[in-house]
C-alpha cells in the first residue's frame, strides 16, 4: 500500500512536471513564417505585427488558357496569384502556370502554346533571383515542350493573412521543438548583445542578420534583426543569364514578353548594389524590381519582406504587380 501510494505520488509529480514543461515550451513551437520554423525562433520575437491589406478573392480567379489575356509562368512568388490582382482588377484575365508543370520555355513553345488555346498578347516569365540563371539555362537547352499539369494549378487561392497573434500558442506541437526554440532564444539573447554582432548562422539554411535602420523597416519585436536564407549569394547573378534572355526573347513570336526577376530578400536588404536588374532593364526592358524595392525601403515601407519569411508581404506583391502593369502599358498598342 505504501509503495503504491509513493508510486502514485511520483506519477502525479511526473505528469504535473510534464504539463508545466509543455505549458512553458510548447507555445514557442508555433510558427507562422517559414524562416522562423526552419530556424526554430519564436514568432513572439520575429513575427510581423503590422496588419496587411485585405484582398478580395474575386480578383484571384484563375482564367482558362483559351480566355486568358495574360499567361504567367513562375514559381512560388506567382503561385498565390497575389501580385496578379493588380492586373485582374483592371479587367485583364490571367492564367498562372508553374515552372513545375513545364520543362521550360522550349524551342517549340509558341506553337505548343497556341495549340493549348492561348490567344492572349502578354506572357510574364517570373523567377526568383536564386533560381533565375538555372531557369533560363534550362529553357534555352529545352527543344520540345513536355507539360505535366501541377495538381494545384486550377485550385482556388485564398487571400493572404491580414494579421495574426504573434503570442498565440499551439499546445498540440512537439515538446522537443519548443525546448529547442527556447534554447535558441537564450543563444540569440547572448549573441545579439555583443557590440560587434552582425550575423548568426543557424541550422536549416537560415541566417539572422542585423539590418541598418531595421526598426524603420520591420514591425516585429526584435526589429533590428531579420532572418534570411543562408544559401542566397551576395555576388552578382551569373553573366550567362543576360545572354539567355536574348535567346528566349527570339522564341516569342506574336506576343509581348515581360521578364519578372524577383530579388532575393538578402539582396534587397543586405546586398543592394547588384547590377543585373539595371542591365536587364537597359537591354531588354525588364521591370527593375530591385530598384523599386529599394525605393520602397527609402520610403520606409514596413515589412516589405517580413522578417519571419522569405517571400514578400502583401504590399510587396502589390508593388511588384504595379510594376508589371506599367511594363504592359509601355508596350501596349491599345489603352490598358
């Protein structure tokens, strides 16, 4: 009886201890951004707090190929159909396809595209900086189109989140994840207090870096520091990219091609001196998204790229969409 009572007490203490540990550690394991999730750093420190504009879902409708005025081929920066709302609100019908569905813009792209029913006049080719040289070279090397529709191509898209509670805790996560996140916070507090602190490389390809005038540019609690992908390069885009743009332009008979090169987050905030966007604009009329984003930072646009993610905020997407529409206007033979 005595041993049973002692055992019962020990079990109760263990359960209470586990519960207390869960109450303390689990809230830290609630992630909204992909970079906070990868780095295991809490949203309470790095989650954006300024509400973003709301979008009407009606402007995110996917057009069928045979009714589209504009065909967009892109990556995750186009998949959400957010920047495209700047076109659809002006009456343009837009169809968005993923690079995952195509091998590339192959030599027979235009005959293939017309055979799919596309009769529009505009094609937007979008690529994030870290992938654009590879995307361009794959397209140049490709001779025959092979289309494999992505399962989510025509699935309904929903507007991005307007706001979220950075202190909201989810108690259904893994205790070990919460524990590691709390340890990372302690490590961050120690490192960031050093007078010469500038960067900290974390596991899973994330770097935390101090940003000049960060609290003018971000809304999260530790606004002087932001998260970036470690594998984004500080150097210039490969020189072959500009030559490949010229080759691909020659394939686009009968349409207006607009290049949409999205700068890496680290390029916008840490390495803004890159010249690729100036060259692409001067030689091929590509919208200069790096210059546009740097201008937005000069105007103190908050959370252009939120600290906790690698993609732009809703205001960032809408600024990009406006640049694409301006490029279309400049090449249009009729009023858009």
